């Protein structure tokens, strides 16, 4: 990697770190119900906030229920029962000798809902969590009412080329001494395994994946795709996902799909997390929406 690319990579991750870990904590939240669910070989940490219709919140890669993601939990728990999960290896959930695949992570979500005796729920996910949310609707349709995917593609080639080109050059040392490493060591039951965890996620990022257009189209849960106009997911891919869920119609002339699409201007993958005040209301409107009369 040349010097200019090194500088760009470092700047990107510094921005991500500042966004996720230096944004403060929600004030005035009631103390949540917390626990560890025995799911598929994991002791998966979860928190339950608020009351109302259940919604599962799935963080992005390298994140936990802290910093900015905790603010999102606080916003949704004002009107809903929020089940916030720390996925395999993240936060207080220890990593195990198992692929960090979308299939495994989506099965974990379904397993947690079974453990909590919640028949079905809405699922909102960001980045890695968005992919998990979409695949959960495909693999466990009976458990998913609606999906909100924030900045996630359904295939690896859905990312722009520079995003996919980045991962082979990535090393865990980039995070050495950063708030991300500090937060991992503070929360995780295996604090000395941070390099192993980062490398495990790198292997996931390098592995090709494809949820399958036919399965994606057939998934019964309506989906809301939320993206930034510069978030690293190809615009043609965003349009493809939306078309598969029945988008691109003249809604004044015939019934439209229950799925939705939003693209926020001047917004990147990282800065989407700063657009909470814009995104949460439109998500709530989607989740509260009733099926259209045909």
C-alpha cells in the first residue's frame, strides 16, 4: 500500500472511531433488563429497553451497545420494546471457534427470539447488522415482521470497488491504542483476544457472500433500505435490492410495495450514524405502517 492510501485508510478509521465511541451516552434511560442467552454455542449478551412492539437492534462490525449505538437504542425504546444484541465476538459476547458468517449470525438472532419467547419482531440493523437482518428474514421468515437495513448490500459485490479492495491490506494494528481497542478490552470476556477478533472479522469481510436474488425477492417481510449517497454501496445495487422487493412503480396509479427506500444526501457509511434524528422517525413510520388495501 502506498503512503497516500495509508493516510486515507487511517483517516477513514479515525472517523469511524470518533463517530462510534466519542458521541456520548443517552441520559435518562431506565435501567434495562440484561442477560446472556445460550444460543448456538454462544453466551450472547442482550439488553431489553422500553415497552411496546418488539424490535431487535443489530449493531455494525466492531461495535457494541455503547457510544452512538446506545443513543439509537434510547431513541427506539421511547415507543418500543428494544432487544439490543451484541453479536458473536462483539462487546460482552465472547467469540467462539465458528465462522462469523451472515448465516450463523442470523440464526443467532432467531435463537435469541426463541429464548426470549418472542414469536416475531421487527429487525433494524446497521452495516453488518443490516445484512444479518435481511438474511434473517430469508432464513427465518416466521420470526421477522419487517426489516430495516441501514447501509448493507445483499452480496459482497454490492460494495464499491475501493471498499472491497481495502480489506486485504487491513491489519489489526490499525486499531492499536484506539478507543475501539479500549472498549473491546473493557467489555469483552476475553480482553486479550482483540487481534484475533479483528482478524476474524477481516476473514468475514474477505469471504464472498450472496443472499440470492430469488430468495431475497421471495422473503415475505417488507424491507426498508436506508443509505447515504456516498456510503460505499453501489447505487445500482441499492436499486436492484429495492426492485426485487417490488419498488419502482408509479404509486399514484397502482398499489405500491410495502418496502421502502431512502437515500440521504451528503452522507457516508460512517456519518449515517450521525443522522439519527432524521432516520429514526422514518423508521418508526415504516414500522407503524399498515398493509395497503389491494
